[in-house]
């Protein structure tokens, strides 16, 4: 252990602990900006400077390891003056139109300014001289360089967590900026729209593109029938933006709130998640049969899941040669969208041209996905507007709802029924677990051999997870799988996806089925989820997801009565012609820059 | 003509497909083509398996790794204090008049680019310029116009 | 304070038999070499002035099968051109110094990082390097040197930025600790020394520490190469004993009308005429990596300051707030004050900012911008204001 003294208090920490972390142990708060728990140390904003006895300069507490006998003071006049200067300098480069800013009151720079730089600014305003640009080209987010403070959290996120580096630091000195490849629009570079940078941007330089006003317009248009679907991960995170602690489930209140907002029908993406399991599970079994029984060497295995639009765009850019390995299933959002303007319209006897289909997603990439030209199977844009969890919270606040005291409500029908298998789509490993619960039962006629259906090996925060299940006692139709060992892998965060893809490329991936989610922790850590994010917050959300599952009456997708009904009434059977028309898609190769 | 062709592949073979080869590879491309075009940077990114944005980000850090079109002869005029004191402006005016371009510009025939640069280490023989790699020092307007004339005839 | 007066020395460019000196050095133990350099009191000649012997000692104590000796030839400080001259005239001694350093720290590999502006020298240096490699092979010593080029970035002279650059990245300084002696190039223990330092160290091994400490002062041992430019009838390279006053220097190199000397380049200090006599050139007074610029009374110190601030605003790597934005604020600030668009009292705010930059910036560049700013504004305020 290392012993040091901070503000005259003794503290012992493990070797390698930073001064910042040591101070935290003593509950001494040191302000930070570039520092982020999910990312490597940068030490470039300098806000966290402290005084070390005997040192010539101040030191960045986030970047300096504690050493034996160190004496630190976090609040000397020298520190305060320098820190005030630093905040003032940041403000002088930053367009401070706070009242108009989407991040108003959720901005780390604003909070610091509140503490250190209120009143008249000391320094000259540099903003006007800089030819800052605002990039609105992506359907998912806006990159506003005039709000950027160059903390490089976004750059580190894009490289360390996502292995994309669609953005990097460019130029130097006064011209230093965060840039895509040669300043190309974000819509025309490798960006996956995952929104992880948005989650970590301390200011309003990276924010989601909002469609709140368009949704309000639709709600208030008497001519329109507005349906809304909510993704599994939204219900375990929305509360954070409305005063709840991370990990509190607010499903019932959220449903009620959506009704109060005026949506004509409040439905559940979980329904189409269950449907996805039927389609994707069947697709996998068909591929396995082709490979194992028919000896078809052209079958693309391993098969990859296709629910995560960030992952889809990643593979389209980075590994296009493996596009045939992707499941052709649309994501639950898009399956829902295609059915809303066909099946639902027909059943409810509504003109599909009058339906406005809205989805609430933990995700910014879903905005891009909804805009894809392939996503018009209904003859219309299948999903008209995608809102993030954060945008829904804004709408709830705008409507003046007393969220905490709302009664719990249940989803409307049809397409509002779900199972626990669908809920866990929101966490890494969840799609795999849901698929196994169903596929195993189809093949063997028995439940998966895990206590209470909880397939624990596929759960948790490990970046890459592997498991295998021995298939024994098959029913006759699937007897060719008798004795086979189904090998699976799961990755979340694209840096981990890339690890698996490298193995696949090298031919060293002995898997049949791989689940990949673009975001850390899966959708619970999605780019549209409440800010801030860190490992503990994501773990709390994940815990909430699994308790939501345990509390469901039905926990296997094939038992969802609405899923059973839609096959009977409309789709015929999984992977049917109709299914392919509405629920499956194809992918396109994209440039790798 | 700027043709990337096999150049990046050859340079990657020569220097190795590792991150630390990035600078030598970019430097050699610039030696041949005077600047880095987008195609070249994308190729380098592909060969070294790094992101194109990072290649651009790295290149744009270094003054000599230009990512904008540059002429066959890049004239860099030192603007740091001693050269500035010893007549840098006259040198620039002379070159501007001769080439009919301003600082920061490239002649339409893509023969010359004129830029200012920071200290090139010839303060004792100021004012000084670099034309591509070669330094020319203790310049006067007369001297520099002779030098530029020579290059124009090359 | 000791004062040595102005004495010319011939050490760096002294003609020696390289092979003989190296053969002698390679017979010494690493402890013996380090002791000699420690005893000499040699401090780094690039500007920062870290004791060379300590650097070698720390690096030698690291247990790593792979270590590097890096020669910092990214001479970018405005007003410095001595390393180019040294490489041009005695590259063999630079390479020799690297081999000796390699022996001392236990490195088999050396890398010279040469600034892009000096690329024209490379063909000649390559020929000289080949014969050097041949020579040490003949002595029976295993050491290899490689040249890596910069591409126009002043900040790459900062040691950790230089490593980043060799590694193919943007030349952004790293957080310290860890220091290079523990984790430097490719995260291996590395001793990074200036061109002149390596030659000086080699000469110390040849002549002995005792000989070296006869020159200079207690804090500034020996002699060093000065790059003299500006308003002087005799600009150029001069090897002088450390410890002279600025006045003695001006008496030798001034044009009779010197009003200020900028010692140590843009990151150094401006010494006004009234302080010439009391200011010693060396670590006890104003340190320098060799850059000595003389300004006579026809020069506007506003222009000098503006030129330096413009330089830093462009050459800051841009990653840390105090340096990136601070430089812009100092530059725009003095512009406004000069034009009368800001009150002269705004200079006081800028002086405080310069103080903050000195203690809050991430690396030596940002920390030293305040030197020129404070010494020029402090001594020539009347020339800065409207």
C-alpha cells in the first residue's frame, strides 16, 4: 500500500492509484473534465490540477499515480487561480449559448463555470474568430465544433471502446480539432452512429439529433394515428433522467406517461423481439441443417445477430466480406415498424398512410437504421421517428407530468405482449439467451438445462463471452443435431466485436452463432441512454433487466401469445415468404474511412 | 499526375505494416508527390490497419505532411524572428510577384507553392527559405529571384 | 555567483581519433562511464538541463532486455542551429556519444530523430553512419543506430512527444511520470539526449571529468555551443565557457547598440540592457540550449513578442488547455492592447495567465511560454502598450 497525505488527511491506496482516486477515497472532490471512468487517462484538460509539496508545477491528479509520502493540497490559492484560468480559457473557445443548448443543465463545463467562472469573463472571446463548423449530416447526432473543449473523450471512446476511430484529433495548436477523415461529413465516414461519444461528451458538442417536435406535431395532428414502441432497455434507464437512481425499473409509469403524452397506442418492441427470436432462431437452425445434413458448403457460419444497427454498420464498413454471415433478420425495431403499417393497420382497420410510427430507443444508431432505404417494407417509412431514452424524458418534462406519482399502466394491444426473453435483449448476451431458450426447446422438446431458465454463462460484463451447449435427446425432426455441441460467442462494445471478427477472419472462431451488440453492456449502455454512464450504472441497469425478466409470467419467446397469433393469422411460419418480405433485409458494403 | 498506384503497397513492404512506419511512409509519399491526397491516406490506413481519420489526424499535425494540393516545388519562407527582422517580407514579395501567387497558394501549373514556416535553423544566415528539402540562405530579393528563375527553368 | 568571463573553447569540434576514444570507452565498465559523466556535472545541452549522468544512471538501473538511446536532433527552438552544425561537421562524434551512452545504460539500439527541416543532410549522414557502423564492428562492439525524420513540428523536441512521433503518432507530450528512463520509446527504458550532450559526454570520457570541471561554474560546468544571431556583426556558432555575463557576451557579439538579448530562444528569457551586467548565462542565471538573439534599439520588442506568441500559438500541440488556449489569449491580448482596444491593465491579467500556464500546462512548451512573455512585457511594457 502507498501512504500519502491529501489536505492534511492520511490515506492508503494500492500502488497505481491516481491522486484523483485517492482523494475520492477521502471524499475530497476534485473537478475533472477530460477524465472518464470508461476511458484511458488523458490528462489534457488540466482542470484536476492539484499542488504537490515540493513539485515545481501543479500536477494533474487524474494522470499522476500516488507515491509514498506524497503531500497533496487540492484547494490552495495557486490551485484555485490556475483552475479558474483553465475554466475561463475553455469558455473563451466555447460558444456559450447555454439557454439554447440541448445540454443546458446537463453540461459538465456549465457546472464548472458555475463554480469557477461566474460573472464577467477575464479573457477575450475567441469563438467569433474561429470558423467552427456544425455537422448535421448524420441522422443520429450533431457534431458542433463550437461547443467542443477538445477533451478528446469522444476520440478515446471511438478508438478504445469502439475500435472505429471515425473521429480523431487533427491539426495542432490553435487549429487543433476533432475531425473525421479530412473533415468529411459524419454521414460519409465509418461512423456507426452508436452514440457512445454522445454519451461521454461533457458539453453540447456531440448530441443526438432530436425529433421531439416532429413527434409532438404528429401527436397533435388529428388525422394521424401515432403508435409508439419502447425498446427493452429504455424501461430500466429512463428513470435516471427523471430523478431515479440507476437500475430502477419504471416500465408501468413509462407506459402511462406515453399514454398521457397522447400516443394513440403504446406498444412494445419486446413483441417484435420475441418475433426476432422465432425468425432468427429458425434461420440459425436452417443454416445448421444445410451445413450439417445437406453438406452445403456455401452456408455462411458462424451466423451473427443483426439487432444492433451500430454493429451492422461496423461490419458493413470493416468486414464486408462477412455480410452473408449476418442474420437477415431485421432488428426488432424495424420488424415492429414493418408490421405496424401492415398487420397492425389491417387488424385495427387503420389506413397505413395515416399511421405515424415512433420508437423509443436506448440508441442513436436506430435513427440511422430507420432511415435506411431498405426499411420501407410496408410501402411507407416503417419507423417514422426514433427518439432516445433521453428525448422521451424531455417530452415527459415538457408535458409537465409528475412521473414519480403516475399510476402504472400496461401496454396496449395488439403488439404489446412480451416475454422475459424479449426483455433481456437489452443486455449483452440477452439475444443469445432468448434464442437458446427457444431453439433448444424446439430441437429437444425440453427446456434449456439451466436453473430457472437463467443461462448465466452468457451473462455479465466480460467483453467476449463463450459457451457451448451439448444437444442431446433431439426430437425427430432435428435428430441430425443429436450429440452436436452448439458453440456460441458474445461480444459487446465494438472493440470486442473486432476481436471476434479477427478470429473469424483468421478462421480461428469455432462458433456457430455469435451475438454482437455495438454498445458496452448491450443496449442498456446504448448511445441514447441517460448521461452519465459508467460501469456501475450499466451494471445496475443490467440487474434491473434480469429482474424484469424473472418477474415475467412468460419467459420464452415462442410462448408469446401475440407471436403465436401473428404466425397463425398473418405470417404463416418463421422464415415464410411473408416473413422474408417484411421482417428480413439485406446489407451493403461501405467504405472503410 | 498524382497516381498512388502501388506506391503505398511498396512503401508498406519496405517499412513494415506497423504503426511506427506511418511517418516514414507518409514522408516518402510527400517526397514523391509533394502532398498527401485522400486516396493515398486511405491506402495507408488500409495497409497499416489503422483508421483513415487517424492517418489524417497524424498527418495534419506535421507541417511538412501537407494534405492540400501542393506544387512540384514547395517554397517555405521562414517567418520566425530573425528572418522576419532581416527582410523576410521582401523575399516573400519578390516570390509573390514572380509566381503571381500569394502566401498559401499554388501556381495554376502546379509547379510552385509558397508558404510561410516556423524557424528552419538558419538564423545566422537570415533570411532563409527551403525549396523542398534544400535550404537557401542570406537571401536578398535579387538572390531569391535568381534562384526561383533557375527552378522555373527546371 | 561565479563569473568566468568570455572564453572560447574547442571541445565539440576538436579533432579526435574516434576509434581510439570509443575503444577506450568500450573497455570501461558502465559504472565507470556513468561515474565519469556524473563527476563532470554535465547537464543536458538541449535546454532543460537535466544532469546527464543521472539520466544514464536511472536508465541503466532499469531491468529490461530492451532499452533505447535516443538522440534528440529535433532542434526547433528559434535561434538554435548548433545541432545542425555539429551533425554536419562531427556526426561521428554524435554517433560515438550514442554508442557510449548505449554502453552505459545497456542499450544496443540508438535512434536519431532529425528534424524534417534538416532532411537535406540525410544522404551525407547515411554515408557517415555506414562507416561508423563498420568502425564499431571492427572494435567488436554491437550497437546499431537508425535515423528517423521529423516532419515540421517544434513540439517533437519535447522528449515524450518525440517518442510518440517515432511511434507514428501525433507528437503530443505524454503524462509524466512515468519518465523516459523508466518508460520511453516503445515504453522501454530510454535515455534521450541532445546532440551536443552526446558529443560532450564523449569528450568527457576522452579527457576525463576533471578536465571538464575546470571550465564553467559550480552550477554550469564546462562549455557549450552557442548559436548567435540577430543584430550582431558576427552571427554563427561559438563554443564558449559557461558562466559569462550577458554583458560580456554583448561586448563580444553586440553591434554597439544592443538593447536586449533573448537567451534560450522563444521559450527562454529576454534580458534587457539594464540587467546585462548582473545576469549570468547558465543554470544559475538564464539557462540556454544555445540560442542567443541580440536586438538593437531599432527593433520593436512588441514585434519580437508577437512573433514568439504567433510561433507558440501554431506550434503548441493543442492537447492541453493552458497551452492551446493560453497562447491564443496571450497573442490576441497583446494585439488588442497594442491597438488600444484593450486597456493596458489587461496586461496584468495576461501576466497572471502566463503564471498559470507555467504551473498548469502539461509539458515544457506550455510551461515556458510565460518566460518570454513575462520577461518582454515586464521589461518593455512601454513598447507593448498603445
